């Protein structure tokens, strides 16, 4: 789940409440508070279904309602703007959808820029499916000249990408730029690449890969142009999340006229969706007994617009344009329960009272978790569903024994995982903006040849990661688990030859450890050495 870093000073200023009050109420809003560091910030974990909470601005907006200081649906004015973006039909075959906006009058600080960049990357993951469905570009509009144009260009077109000082062709960026190696597969097979240019043909963005260095956002930036491109209409929701977060910073939202052959439209559209929910159904499902007026008040604390209708049976609800998770009236009921307060629900003892005990497998998992956390590793919970590309192609391994999903809803979730280590490398790739070293582990199920197995995997990333490190940790883990195993030279393609070992129990290979191969690191877009370990433990 996404972790949002909230700096206390910034959060207190935005919310208008003390950190003690904030920390006491955050968990009741559906957040999991992590460790506090030097009293400067707190890391908070939110469910993936609430991307509007992936920034300090979104969290402060929700908290103000939850604490009762600013209830009801937030009002954001979209002022008519003069910026025009023309969409060339050439992008229709590559990346057809775009939404954009201008936000002016911003005063950026270090935490504000960090929050914006983190929001951008979390939305790439949460809504964008690693930029395939959604990619966001944020630009200092003062450095370019409208009107803008969105078109497909020859891969040999050159410009200076973000964080570089020399021009490169777009084709070279996919090979040499870290973002290109990480996301270039999205453009595989296309003869032309999407590009956004200004009136002087200067490059703003090469979506979904990288922005131009020309429009870099810095602390003296005040006016932004935001583009969201993709293959799914959720690009409009992603834009709404970004611009409303910036509006919480005092930004003034201006519309952009998007001109395309299929018909012009004005972006963004912040008109709220309208629902009518039945009060009796909400009471029955959640377990409270609120009249419509109190149900509406609970929803207003969750930043909905809500009022009881004239018949006193239903509640008319306005859903903010930045909420992407409201797909059914039950989603609104869940927020009503949070607004009312779970702590205010009547407690009842279950009618059947039993004495529980942990399953032996879960007890063993708990022992392994104690071992790994004692060695300084942080537990992660990667998805069980993954893809052939991540499990095999990126890892330089042959496909073997995987179970395929019959009707996958995404190219990222087509098979059940056969190993866990690839998922740890994905997590490293998503957290490159955090400090090193990072040491993580996961213990859980894998499925191979239609049989469910239990694996332990852990990995470490930092500049001096090497075989000695992973071997010493592996020895400690095996000793603590009371497993007597030997090692032999491994030929696993995911690891460097000569710096990898198979873990042997009797005649059986039960795992592997070593230094991850540089080609694997490039496949995952990683820039630092990684050492990893994975072992099957349930049959031992």
C-alpha cells in the first residue's frame, strides 16, 4: 500500500490542528501510522483505493472534515484560461487520451515539491498501472510558450531529458535513461513516440517516459502546466486529484481548451457526481440507526456534499471529482461509518464464543517474521498476482509451472507468482526516492505446478551490497530456523555468475542467494546493487 510522508510542521499548518490531535484521529480515518522519525515527519499508509490521500494536501483536506473544522464538499473554482492544446491524430494509435490544466500562484517549499513529486509517482502506480494507463507531467509554464501540441514524433527526435544536460534521441532515452529502461516497454512495437511541444517546437514532455529538462519545477516556480496522458479515461480523475491538491496550497486552477478532431473539450472538469442513497439500507448494512439528517452530517465530515431529501427517507449526495473509489452506494456507506465514528458503534458480544488458536503455518510465519525484523529487515506484502514479464523475462529465467489467470483485467496481473523475489525488486524500484540502505522481506504463498508452497524472500539495496552480506544474513536465518543446509554454485540467470549459490537440503535444492545480475537491475530500473535470497520452507 502507498506510504505518504507527512511533515508535521507542514501538516499542522494545512490542517490547523496539533500533531497530537492529528495522530490520534488518523487511524480512525482508515490510515496505518508508521514510525516517527526525529519528530519531523510521520509515514502513513493508506489503502490503494484512496489515491486522493496520496499527498499531504489530500490528507489535510480529509482531516479538516473529519475533525469538523471544514465539512462538506470542497469548492474549487476553475477559471477560464487562455492556454490551448491541440491533439494531433497521430497519437491515437500510441497514447490517445490527454487531460490538462494550469495552476497559478503557487508558493513552493521543499516539502511541497516533495509532496507533489511523491503524489505523481504514487498515482503512476495506483491509477496508472506503472504509467501504462496514466502518466503525469508537471511543468513550469513560464519557461515555454503556448499553444501546445500533443503529437507522435520520430524516435530520432532529440531534446534534453530531465536530470540530464545533453540532448538525446527518444530512442536512446529508452536505453540509457533510468526512466526509459523502467518504462520503455510501454512503447515497444511503435514506430513513433508521443510528445508534447510548445509554440516554438520545444519539448515539454515525452509521455509516459520523462519530461524535458526545460520545464523543471523548482522552488521559484509559481505557475504549472499539468498534462496527464494515457489509454484509459481515468486520466481525467488523475488530473482532478493533482489540481485539487495544488488548490489546497492556494493555487488558482485555470482551464485548458483541448482541441481534437473528434471534438473539443475543456479540461479539467470538477463537476461532482450525484447519488441518492437509502437511509434504511445504510443503517441495516453498517449497524447504526441514524436519521437521514445525521447520516448526511456524517457524510459531510468525509467531505461529501449531503442533505436529506424532502421525504426524509433518502440522502442526496455529491461526490467530489477527485474521488475515484465511489462505484456503488455501499462505498458511500463505508465513508458514512467513518464519519459517524467506528468507536461510536454499539459493541455486542458474538452469539458463539470459542477459544481460538493460531494455525501451525501462521505460527511458523510469525517466528520467521521475528527473525527477519530482528535482523533489521522490514516486512512488505506484495501482490500474489503478477506477470510473466516480471516473474521470468525481467529475472532472466525460463517460464515454468505458472498458473495463468483466465480473464486478467490488466497486463500486470496475468499469473500467480511462482517466486517472491521479483516483487521485492519491484518495491525497490517504486521506492528509489527514499534513502538507502533498504532491506525488505516477504513470507507467503507461491503457486507452482498447481501446488501452493510457502516461500521466504529477502533483499537489500545499497551501494556496497555484496555476496558476503547476503551469505551472512542467510546463515543467520537458517540457523535461527534450525535448518541445516549446504550451498553449491548456482547457475540461476537472475544472479551474477560466480556470486550466487543454491541452498541444498539433502538432495533437494530449496533456495538461492546472491548478487542480482546487472541486466536484471536494468530491467527493473534500479541504479544500485541488490543482493537477494529466496527459499521454500514449508516442506522442511
